[in-house]
């Protein structure tokens, strides 16, 4: 094995850890915790011991993660590019440490190879054994989840994983990069225009610039301009299972509202499918820190909140599929709707929950389009922040998302300019954020300020901004621009199907019933349109996509949970008398879903 194989130690080590501890990678942000003797013993009750010899491969890069390993003795090295001239050591783990990161929890392929460095013994658990155990032991479950999230973030920061080769001016390059970033997939972008490595890789694979963007992994897999779905399959992201496409509820969108609906629907026994077009978590999943969410006094990152919610939904049996873009909704029969998707697949369900959220409105100023995805961003995650360590950046927006982004970026960039069109921050930003923004020494708040031009050919160099009171222009030095300027709903595919307001948000409750093209449908059901119900009976809208909703994570999650209460009421009206159950393949209903028990499979 090449590279630095002896990272320095840096944490207390139990006596039985042996000399391997001297070569361990130190624990970073809780990413490499050491299990206690009690925790290891509890795991040992369910797993099997296995000896390992030097150079034994435990996990191989590119293969699906299916086994959880705990090092009992000896040490294990985590490598990238194993067996190639570029092989290098990422981590070394000794006794008490476990092997794995976020892909382990979701059944994704591995972004590394784990190899025995010294002879010893490991404890081996299947994923089913691990899931069963941690569902009964929240202490181990929280420890594993937090470590896996931290390890994924570290892989992302190191540029591990697959490579995207493409031009910064290519829409398809931007599409692939956005998909990888939003799904927190370890990768590295190689700029076709400026990176010398790009030309060497193109020669090696015998492809020309016109065939880019390319996705290259392990120098063995080459995808020419793949679709998002192609990339998802390569990595092992969950897809829509083949077979019976009938269920109780289909939820379109997987932000906080959609995931909350999935947790409550599945936990109450409803057959539940979640379809997501881009990435789980929605806009909340890109937030660096959410501090006003009940139950998290020190705040929680959008990524961690999302992963916890996904695992919780999967625990109860909800199926989450992506990327699956909804393209149509129509009634199949009196009791079923069909949601159609861009790949030609369909799902029939007795109720539909619309939770597509909303996307940040793009800034329309001269010069901005060519820099979107490289210097202009509509989210602020660790991917973008790492590009901002040496240069000033600007954030456009006056709401909570802009405030959270400013504080996050101020931890990386030497200067952050917050450009606000209005006269104050009080109109749209929470007080706790205003106080932090105004006190931060690296943040400058510029009120009454709008961007009129983005200047720069390959990277952002300057912004032309104007004081909207005086009309005076000035140039502002910035190397990255982050935009959080209002939201537009994902409702184009519903045109003519459900009633929407003047901005495209879905109407619900009395407003939806009043706007319904066939109001008599409610009289036939003997009930009015319910609070979160759209203009079609059994179709509900929750979270940011709903007209009049409060654009907050907590309220979105609350609406998602409450929608399932209304789903049950709808099923009670539409089911065969005496049943409110799951349709069989023949379209009949079985026993009440509220009486069925789902075996817990993951975190309690």
C-alpha cells in the first residue's frame, strides 16, 4: 500500500487497543468513534467473529456495501484507488472502530476499499442484523448514524469518488454536478477548459471533448453524458422496484413535508411510495444549519435532518425512489389515481400527497448564466464553501435561507456581503438569525442593494450593484455568488389537473373546493374538501408547494404528518364499507392498515 500509512494518533485509547492505535487516524468531529466494551459486546451477540490476514479485502470500491465490520484486533486501512498507481490511504482504524460510511446505511456502492493492514480479528454483522440491533439500541444507532454522516462529508471534502469531466459552460455538466452535490455523492469535477488532467483522461479513454461530460469511476467505468438516472444506478441510489405498482399512498417529493408524510403513513401501515426528482431533503437538505427547529437546541444540518428522516421512513417500510420526475396525474377509477413519471413508469394509489416543495427563483441579470454552477450557486453546502476559502463572496436574499447561508459561508470565506433589496432584515428573517448576521465580523449587510450585472468570463470577478434609492452603481469584488431570492413551485406537471393560485402554488381546503371545476364532486362524497386537500378528492398538498403555507421546516413536517390523518379519512370514505386497507393486485382492499404491524428495521 502506498501513501502515508502512519497517521498520527490523537485520542484516548483503551489498553487492549494495542500498538495499532499509534497508527490510527485521529477522531475528527466524531467521525471515528471508538465503541465501548459494552457496545462491542452487544454487537457481538448478533455478529460473528472472523480472522483477517494482512491485505485481506473487507470492502471493495465500486461494490455494494452489505456488511458492517467492527475491528476487534489488528488494524484496517481505508484506501482510494486500490491496486492502481494512484492508490493512497484515507484512514486507518484500530480496535473498537467500525468500518463504513453513509452508503452502508443505504446500500450504495462503496467509495473506498477497506484492507486489513495488520493481522487481527473483526466482528461481522449483516445489514439486517445491524438494523435490527440499532432499532433496539438508540445509543448505538445515533453513534453509527452521526459517524457515517461525518465520514461522507469528509469523503466529499477530499474529492473522493467518481470524476465528472466537462465544460463549465455545458448545461449537462451543471446538471450532473448539481445531482451529485444535492445527493451528497463524493465526486470531483475536472474542468475541461482549465484542468490539465482533463486532456490526459480524454486521451486515455479515447474520447473527444464533444463527447463530454463524462463520468469516470475507478478508471474502469465510463459513462458518456449519462442521465441522472444512469448516475443514480451506478452509485446504487434507490430506484422504483419492479412488480406491483399499486399502493395506498404515493408521495411526490421528499423534503421535510414529504418525508414526514412517509414516516407517518408507513408507520400506520399504509403502503407508501415516495418519488423524488432530484434529491431527498429538498431545499432544507442544502441548509448548513437549522437552528429554529423544535427539539434541536444546538441546531442540525439539513443533511443530517434529511438522513435521519429517510432512515426513519425506511424503518417503517416506505419505499423511496429517485430520480423519479413526475410528469402527470390522472384518475384511474373511482378509488385510484395514477402518477406518471418521465421514465415511462407509473404508480397507482388511493391517495396522493403533493410535497414537491419550491425552488429558488433564478436571478436574471446579464452575465450570470455562463457562471451558474461554477461561481453562481442556488445552495450553500460544503461543496461550494470549499471554493471560498481565500476570496470574498456575496449572498443575495433577505430570508432565513440567506441568513443561514451567510453564517455558514462566513466560516470559510474572509468576507461575506449580504445584498438585500429591502430596507431591513426584519421583514423576512428570524430575529435569532438577524442578531448573528449583524454581529458577525466577516459579514457586511448591504440594504437597498440589487445586482445588475455579473462580471467574469471563466469565474466570477465582480458584481455590479445598484443602490435602489439613489440609483448609484458600484463594483463589488466577489468570487462566488449565492442566490436565495424567493421560490417558485414545482407544479408545471399539474397544469389543468388541480387548482393553483396566481403564482402556481396548489390551493387546498375551501379555496380549492371553490376553484374546483366540478364542485359537485364533493356533494357526491357527502363531505367538504378537507383542510390540506386539493381540488381532487384524495389528493393533498403539503409544505412549500401549498398555497398559503408557512415556509418553515417545522410547519412543513407538521403538514406532512397531518396530511396522513386526512388520508385515513379519505380512505374511510372511499373504501368498501368496513375496510380502509391496502389494494391488492386485483384492486381489492385488505384489512385496515391501522391494524397491521410493520416490523421496525432501523433507527428507533
